[in-house]
């Protein structure tokens, strides 16, 4: 079916736009109400946004079946470790929102 691939691509594009808009909405919420309720969705959104973004770079610049498979496996591993690391940071430290506020308060 020729239409099924384009439908999937269209849904993926729409999901990327929705996530980008959601990230814009999360910024003021994270500023005014920092805490775990926003830290964990922010961790998921940032990891997924990065995964999709780097995936597009790989699509543009990696060619050849074995290289594509290796690059996709590496991307999946990187995205998983990123999400796990952000969740670990949220659970065992101050969290993403408060960490950014601390960086801003120090003038970094």
C-alpha cells in the first residue's frame, strides 16, 4: 500500500509538532511550579525530542544497511540512557527544574 507509509510519516510529523508545542508549554509550568510532577514528563519529552531530532540527522547522513542498523541501535541506546539518567537525577537529586533554576541563580 502506497498510502500507509505516507500516513505513518504524517502521523510522526504531527507527533513531533505536538511534542514541540508541549515542550513550549512545559517551560512556564516548570518555572512556576517546579517539582516531580513536571520533572518526569519533562524528562520523557526531552529524551523523545532528542531521539527524534538525532534520528533525522542519522536519516540524512548515514547510508548503507549495516551502518543504518548500527546507528539506530546506538541512537536507541543513547535515548534510553538519557531518559534513565534524567529520571535518576530527578529521583536522587534536585530535579531538572530546580537544577536549571540553580544554574540561573549562579549566573552560569
